C-alpha cells in the first residue's frame, strides 16, 4: 500500500502519458470539440471510494482513454468558444515538472531558483507594459484573483488604515467604476472585500462598447456630491463578450484628475503588449496603477495562470504582508517572499510554463500568433458582412466576432430563442463550438479565434456549418 512505485512502473506510466499526449496533440487540428449531441449523456459515477487499490497501469490507461473519448476538447482547432486556448506543449511539460518537484513559492528561502524564475517572468511582462518607474507583481490563480488583488491595493491606497481597521472604520462608503460590459469578477471582488457589490458603479458604454468617459465623470461627481468616496476606476482591455477595449488614455486622465487608482483588467487583451505591431490596441496601458493579465488566455497557457502587476510595488506589501514566526526572512534574499505580496499562502509555480515557452519559442512567436489570429477574425468578420443571413453586432477589435441573424425575431426574446436554436444546430455534431452572449443587453452570437492551431480551413468549415444550420432552420420554420 506504499505510495511509492518501482522504477519500472514509473517509467511505464510516464511513457504512457507521453504517448497519450503526443497522440492527442497530433489529433487536435482535426478533432471534434465534443461528442455528437445524442452521445453526450453520461451516467453519474456512483462507485464507492476504493478500500484497496488497483493496477496503476490499467487505471491510468482507462482514465486517459475515457477523458479523451468523452471529453470537451477546448484545445481543438475547431473550438471557437471562450478564452480557453490550446496550451503550448512546453507549457504542458512545465506543468508536469512543477507537479513532480512541487516547489513552494511562499518563501524565497524554500524555492530560490523557482522564485527567481517567477520574478524574471514578472519583470519580462512588466517591461512590455512600458512603465518607466519601479514595478512588481505576482502570478495568481487567474484573473479573478488578480482583479481582487488590484482592487485590494486600490482600496488600501485610498484608505490607508483599511487592512488593519476594516471597512467599518472608514466612516464613508467607498465606490469604484467599471463599464457595463466589464467582467463579473469585479462584482465578486467587491463583495469579498467587504465594500459590497453595490459599491461597483457600472458605467454606460458608447457605440464601441467602451466605458463612456463623460458618463464616468458624471458618476464620479454624483458620488462625491452624495457623500460617497470614489477610490478606483477599472478599465477593461478586452471584454469577455465582445473584446472591446476601453479608452485607456482617457480613463487614466480621469483617474489622475480625481486622484483615483486605475486598474486595467487586461486578462485577455493586455497580451497585445507582446506584439510590437499591435501594441497600439492597448495604448495608454502604461498609465495604469495595476494590471491583470491572464497567460491562460491569449498567451496559450494551460489553466491556471494569472498575473497582477503594479507600478506601486510598495502597495503589494502594504496590502498583503503579514508576520509569521515560522517563516522568518532570509538575510540573503534578493527579492520579497511571495506570501508577503500575494493573496495566496502556499503557492504553486504558475510561472514556469510561460517562462519555458518564452525561452523555447521567444516573444516573436506571440507576435506572430496575435497577428495571425487577428487576421483570421477579420476574415470571418468580412464573411459575416457579406452574408445574406448574418450581420455584425459589434466592432471587431480583438479576435472576437459578435454577429447575429438578420431578422432573427421581432422581440428580444424571439431573437434570443432563434440564436439558441441556431447554436444547437451548429454544435449538434460536436465538430465545432461557438457560443452566444449579450452585449448592450442584446442577444448575439459569439465566435472567437483562440487556438493557435486554427487555420482558414477551420473557419471555412465553421462558415459552411453556419450556413447549413440557418438554412435548415428556415426550412423548419416554413
């Protein structure tokens, strides 16, 4: 019953894993995203917890086969869904290495090289932001934690005693601002910070689905006049539904004018800093006080990998530092213990996968990835504009395309129902996957180029499937 396995078994299991991964990656350009609709119902797993174990090779081979045969394959080239990419193979190897070595990044003294690799990776990202003043940051479990951390720093900067004395000691009601299209993690963070979800003021958007600066300034003035205390603006660089990017320069100017912290939720779109050619998409990002970037979105990393960066590195310790007798600082440390600058305590090494990918492929690989995916999205948007059945529902900025059926319904409810029926038809075979969402309150269909394996032929196949689906719906309606 020992957990240790003999060398022969370890090698056999390792070879099985590598063979499985190699076969799986080779299949991704042609693999269906999921099973056909009639095969998707799986019975619940009802077996009792095993008292005695089974043969490791049999169990491992079974679970590999089952996960692939019955899986939903986000890495497939035909996946045009949410911001979940095909991971780089170097990142997959990095994840296996991290799982085996299990470095503890809470303290530098227990993970000197791993901590240095994370610090270097954070520095590489921060240098691409373009800050001319000192900065620091940390890897997180994802964008939710990164946004939470950015807002926590903003709150601590606006109310210096809040981390010790709590919200009840403030004597005022803190409020902050984001667009109506901003991510729901901001609502969650407001609740977890204790300021309440109503502290988030959602601002109207303009036709480009950006936070309207005039509406934002009016809201700030109204709150000040009402005795509330604004402390932060959250700009979005790449909304989940449409890929819209707020006017970062304008929002940075507003933040400076009213003495507010500017956090940029760039979970998806801030990765444009990796491209010299397309950095203009996030022009003004260097005016941020803190930034969220999720490498497990546009940078093709497996879950989980988020990053929070700040141009006020002292605020990391002011917000998160606590003293503990069992983790004394080392006199030889070259940088701060991560438990002192992070919401996490025990910390996984989420940086190695990006570091290793950059070491093997270089930044220019991301430059090419961003360019190629933008070109594919533009080509699909052009196809939509020329279609007799579809029309664009929002400007295409990033590799996200919002479109809708022409004359889908006379009411919003009818339109949403028609879009739902269309998506059921498109995804029924399991070959492709797209989604639907709402922008500015209106039902739209959403297609996103996110896999680095997707090519023109995959888009053409999706286009053919969409046409067949809409024509089938028309025949059914008649």
